[in-house]
C-alpha cells in the first residue's frame, strides 16, 4: 500500500506544481491587468473596462488553486500550540480530524460553487461576453483539489507515511 501511495503522491505532486504555476501566472496577469487599468485611466484617460472583471475572475483562480496547494503542503491555517505537548498518536488523530474537516469544506465548495455557476450561467458578464457562471468554476475546481489533497494526506497517514506540516517546505524525497 505504501508503494501505491508513493505513486499517487508523485502524480499529485505534479498536479500541485501545475496548480501553483497557474496560480503564479494568474497573479502576474492580474497585476498586469490592474496596472493597465490604472495606466489607461490616469495616463491615457481611456479606462479599459475589461480589466477589472478579468482580474476578479483570475483572482478567484489563483486564490483557490493556491489554497489547495497550501493544504497539500501543510500551509493551511492551523493552531498548533496544543500539538507541541500532545503524544504523537493524539497528534495524528487531530491532524486527521483537520483533514476530514477540510474534505467537508472542499465538498461544500464544490456543491455550492456548482449551484452558483448553474444559477448564473444564463447571465453574461457584460464587458467580457462570458457566461456569469465562469466566475464560479474556480470555486468548484479549487474545492475538488482540496478534497483530493486532503484525502491524500489521510491515506498517507493511514499507510504510515509522513505528511507535510506547517513549516516543512515539501515531503521527503523518499516518501514521494
């Protein structure tokens, strides 16, 4: 089972790296779009209308993809003070409870993101010409990645493999 989980971890590490690159690219694009908007407004006196809507949609993508990668790599929000004094067995239980909570949250993101996308799909974002539901696809996809990455953490822990915790930059190479 450990060998299978190591193969899964390698695949999900690639998925996480792609998500991180997409997030970084989105951050750069959003910054460029907003810079163009400011330049157009204050220098050219001709504000481009598409930049703000595009930036908001891109921001959703880099936030949710980045959050999912943060969950996989152990950088999600946590309160670890109590964990420093607890035995390892109790720590593993609490880490698992945390991961199960993130799975539930990710499922909620996917479900309610789908409902939002479905209800807004017939509308159009006026200055882009896209369906309004496009704005919520990042919520669905980010929630999906959160679920997958949290389930990976649970499975790794169940197999006796380490999972990244806050402050560790990545999983040990021998555990991938």
